């Protein structure tokens, strides 16, 4: 179903994405997002930052969603009224106004390591793209790192390339 | 293999010995900061008289390769000696006038994007990746100098894999990568340590420290910016300038 393609056939270089060490603050990450994507009018899919440790090992990824969630801890909690807009529109407008206001600036000083999606799943360069597809779908990931010998970070597999590869096979067959 | 004095050679013995020692220093066999063998040992190693050894060592001290420390011995001080304006080619040479024996711990070596004013300091666009290196130098077990170096990734990507614990960054730039240092801009100031810097240097937060910022150029290219903070209690600095003969 994937034309026999493996991860290294579809992976992209790691320098396609901004890098940050885990101790960077959320506000520093926000500035990087603005410079690397928004101001540059560059909108890769997914829009993400790679988070590394002090020995340049990949620790995780940071998406725009991760950042926004990190700035508003109520998003991390179970369902609240604010997430059920059908109930009372007038009251909800007050709730919306309080989002991203109280304590957000303080939260923006937290390190990105606290809000990133940890990199626990990876593929080897020779692994089939179907494995990468499985890991992405099963773990709700936007990127899967490609590690050589389970150690050296050599590339990234994204959903777009996985989709392209698998869908090609579907159409041809 | 030990290179020996050639007695058939008509060059003076002390000059031959000087040349052999210089090769050992420049080649890194005798690294900066290490103590050279005693006069007696050198006499035995090269089968020469004490007077020959003494003359060669004195000349190497005069040239700046060796430094004598009262009551301790003679140590390797520089691996290269520049002509013309005596340019600072190693942090050690600038900051460790008396602290010759030390080791370096690599606290971080990773890649990041420029934040704050780093892009301006490095003269790069803010979407360029940077290699970040954080090192702690120790004299014995005492931490004395905390250095953070920032290098545009495209200048030297292989730096992520080099042995920077034992080889200085500048030596790697010049000898391995052929990036010749033509200018170093230094700023010396007083800094107040952050909590993290204080913890690493073993001093309370907000303690005063010596701050050295350095900008390294090769021709028109600025290839490294370094920020170093040093404990102030053992601070000594000496810069020698020599006018090049016209």
C-alpha cells in the first residue's frame, strides 16, 4: 500500500524547523514562531518547533496548539462551561474574556519542556512509512522523528508525506 | 616516537631541542596548561646537557610558549605565537594568566534559534539556526569561568561532533575548518550573576563577576559571539600589544 517506501524516502531535514533548548520560555518560543513562520509568511504543516536537550537530543515538539494550551491552563482541565457554547451565550462572553488574561504572562515564562509533546515514538530510516502512519494516527502526532541506530536524529516524517505516499498507492492500485 | 637530537646536524643543540619542544606544543602532544618535564628529565630524554635544556626552555619562555611558575615548574602557555599585534587566540590566554591548570566541562552543546538580540550580535537573520555551547572551566575542582558561545550553524555544522572538551573552539576553527581569526573585539564589564550562573560558579545570585563579551571575525564574517563570566576573586588580565615592524 505504500509502494515499498521507507521513512528515509519521505523524511525531511531537521533544519526545516526551528530548534530550541528545553529551558527556553514559552514567550521566547512565541517570538520564534512569529519570526520563523508568521512574519516570514512561511506556514509549514505542521507548524512546530523542535525541543532539544543540552546534548542535542530531541526531547519533543511544540505546536501552536501546545503553546496556546500552555498559556491557558483551563484548557488542560476537563470540560468547563466555556467549552459548551450552546448553553448561555451572554454569560459565556464573560468567560471568553477571561481566557488568556489571568496569569498568562506569568505562564509564558514557564519552560517549553513543561508544555511540549514529548518525543517518545520514532522510526528508523529503513522502517516502512506505514509504521510512521500507524504511530501518528495511534498517538495523535504531527511529526515522527527518524533516528539512526535509535540515537542520531536524522530527519522528520510528516503527515503530508505519509498521506502522499499511501494515497498514491491507493489510487494506483 | 621521540624525536632525538641529531649530533651530525651542524645546528646548535639548544636550537634543535627548542624546535622539538615547539613541535610537541604546536602539535598538541604537550597540551596547554600541562607541566613540561623537569630539566633533569629533559636532559635524559634528549641526551643533552643541562645548559642546553636551560637555554632552549628560556628561549621558549621568551617566545611565549612556556611560562615558569615559582616553586611549581614550567608549563605550556600557548600553542601558537602570533606575530605582529599579539592577538588573543584563546580564552585561556586572556583570562588565565596565572590559572594554567584547569579542565573544562561541557554543560550544553545544542542548536537553537537566536533570541533576544542574538541575531543582531551575530549579524544574522532571526530565522537562522545557531550552535550554542556552554562550558565551565575549573581550576582544580573550583569553577572559575562560565562561557556561552554562539556560532551560526551554517558556518560550522560539524562543530556539534568535535572534541571540544580537549580542543579549544578557536583551535578547531583555525586548524580543522580553516577559518582564520582576523579580529577579536573584546568588551570587559562587571556583571551580576543570575541564579543559574551563581549556582554553577558557586556564588550567591547577584554576586558581581567579570563579564567578557567577545566577537570573533574572519575577514568580514562574524563567526562567533562569546559571553564569559568569571569569578572576580582571582581576576587578572594582561594584554600585550606589539607593533608590527613596518
